[in-house]
C-alpha cells in the first residue's frame, strides 16, 4: 500500500507538468551521478562535476518539495 506521500507524488506526476518535469530531471541527474561515482578513479574534473550535479539535484528536490507543500 502506498503512503499518502507516495500517492501524492504519483498524482502530481500525472497531473502537474512542472512537478513531472522536475522529477524526471532529478532522476536524470541521479543517473549521471551514479555513473560518475562508479568510476574507479575520479579526475579533478569528475569531482567538480559531481559537486555541480549534487547541487543541481538538491535544487530540483527543493522545487519538488515546494510543489508538494502546495498540495498537502
């Protein structure tokens, strides 16, 4: 059984284009981070890219949370 929060996220994914796009972008950044972090050795550029991706991912999570608060 889905929690109320999960149900709300699922509903917003279907009904709110902004939330849907933000969540998709967040997921894409998560995949990019996973790929970078799988590398056995990180160059300074890789480390910088990881920091940038994490900040962008966090900003998107904040945007999703703002939208969720409106619908709670």
